[in-house]
C-alpha cells in the first residue's frame, strides 16, 4: 500500500485546501493510497474536504508569519521567530528527518513547510512542494533587514530547491530563485448551487442578493452591529458573528463550497483559496485591500481577468460603506469561469514518484 505523508502549513486554511484537492485527485487514480496528514489544521476541517480516511499527526513544522490579525503581519515578531527557528538549523533538520523516517512514508508532499523538505532530503525520502507561494519569498519581503536574514533565507531557499518539484498552483508568485518549479492550473472545488434551499431555510426574499463574508482561517471580527442597513442584501457570516439580519452559514448544514457557489458575492481578504474558488464557481468578489502582502498583486491581477472583482478599503469594510461597491461588482459583465485543472495535473506528476 503506497503511503503519502502530507505536511501542511497551519497559516489559515488555504494550504490545507490546496493539498486536499490534490489528494482527492490522486486517490481517484490510486484508491489504495494511505494518507498521513502532519498539520495543526483542525481535524474537522480536514475531514470535511478530504475524501477517504487519513491519519492525523497534529504537528507544525512551520508557522508562516506572526499576525496581529487576518491581514496585519507582525514583522518584528516574525523576524524574531525565524531567528529562533533557525538558531540550530542542522539539529532541527536531523530531528525532523528522524520523525519522517518513523512514519515509513514512500513520498512526502509539503504545502509548504520547508523544514519538512530539508529533512526529507536528509532522510532520503522523495518529496514534492506544492503552493502558490513559498515562505522564503514572504520572509525576505518583510524581514530582509533582520539579523542573519541572508543566511536564514538561503537555508529556506535550499530546502525548497531540494524538492523533486515545486508545483506552482495558478495564480502563483514567480519564485525566480528556484529552478525546480512546475506550473499547474488553479486549485479549486466546484460546488453545487443550493440557492433555492438556502432561501427556503432562512425564509429569504429570492429577489435579494446573497452575500457571504468569509475572511479565511485567521480571525478578523467585524463590527457588524454598527453597519448601516443595506436594502436588498441578505448576509451569510460565520456563526460567531451572527447578529439580527446576519445569518450563520454553518446553520445551513451545507458544504462551504456549496454555500459559496450559491451566493452572488463573497467578501473576503486576498487569499488563494477564496479567490480561486469564487472565480471557478462564477461568484463575484469584493476583497479587502492588502498592499503590503507580496502575493496580493499576483492574486488580484489573475482574479480581475477571471471574475467580477473590486477592492475595498479597511475603513469601508469596518464601517460597512460597501453598498456602492456591491452594486458595481454585481452590475459588471460576468466572464466565463476558469477551469480548475491544477489538482489533476498535480496528481499526474505525483503518480510516477511512488
């Protein structure tokens, strides 16, 4: 029985989403595949998306960036955390390699813990990286002036370069310093439109627009109680945010992707998963400006070609001054949704490595 170990960054849900889509495509071609997930992403989220059984090792081999909120990077804390993480790099790689050997995995897929890739090389286990970005580029963007930044960055780059492939899921950052990249198409799940059922469950006016607020796996509560009333709009929000006039999407007992597909607009922050799934499901996007995040340019450039999309400012979002933007994005011409081809392409590249 072939055994795949998947190491997943726990920085939000986007990395897990990417990896799980590839796993589902791989299992269609290799039904006997045994899967071990090594991550601190919740078991409930993983089980809700991954087809079939898996073993969960609740372990984190990376931390991404330290955050003040869903969109605010704590640069000083991130630089300090990376300095500590790399203080005894060789020993850390050796410990990780021993842990990987103990799993008896035949192949490792990393989205995108670079320590796991460096350790896989030391352990002699074939490994592949998968993502639309890498932590080396993100680290350098924010922390290039930190003490020993160049040495830390070189160790990160060497780890990513050690992978057999780095599968770049469209839309991706360029990663010009790596020569093992393999571009693949977008990674996204296609949902089922349940709009009629949602309207019936919540007793909504079918003439109203349905807007989903989904800011990703890092908390960023909004002062919804202070928002002005917006006639003609029905809102779906996380259960923790529920207020009069705002409905919990979890209460619908539907897969999240079906909820997304059923909406007219999703309001979100720049992030791979929501952008690609909204575009591929034909849903308009209203997204929060995030100019400091280096991936944003590549995400929004792609999104504006593939979907109806507009950016809004932080103050607009917090104060609920979004009605005009909603009207504008809903009135825009609706392009043909892109095809989510990335998972199948990744699976075909992984199969020969077992």
